[in-house]
């Protein structure tokens, strides 16, 4: 798959302890993004942050190292990301979803690179 040019990036900020049917929400988002055929999804665990509660979570203090911030980033075409947003409405009960226009220089899936001989 090639994705080059204008795209839309969705970044979802949640807590790592946020759960969906006994599974982490970030795991459910990644699996749903894959099933939806989106170009890819990555999960990043933060080392410090706070959200709506204003309680700072940090890796520096053992007592506050639970429920660290997590960011899930997905980039695909505008239409495909917008079609995926209802899934996020269902999964993200507390958090922040940010949409950014971006430009993709080059994305090629593993199978396409193998076919090109790279």
C-alpha cells in the first residue's frame, strides 16, 4: 500500500489503565484500526503527564507511576480516518482525540517493498 501526499493524523490521548471489556483501550483501538484496514497504528507510553483530573502521573515517583499517559497515533487518508472516528467515540470515554492535517512523504507496506525488490 502506498500513502503519499495529504493525509489526516489522529492522535488519541488516554490513560494506560483505561479498559474496554477487560482489555486495555489502546489494544482495542489498534486491533480495530487493523480490522478497518488503516495504514498503521502506533502506541506510545508517556513518562509523565496529566489530563482532565489535573493529577500528574509520572515514572519518577513509584506511587504515581500507575495509569501513565498513552498516545495512539494513526495516519491515513482523510476519508478513512473520519470513517474510523465512530469507533473512537465508542472506546474513548475519557481522553482527548486530536485530528491534524499532515503530509506523508512515503509509506509502503512490507509486501509492496518485497515486490519492488527492496
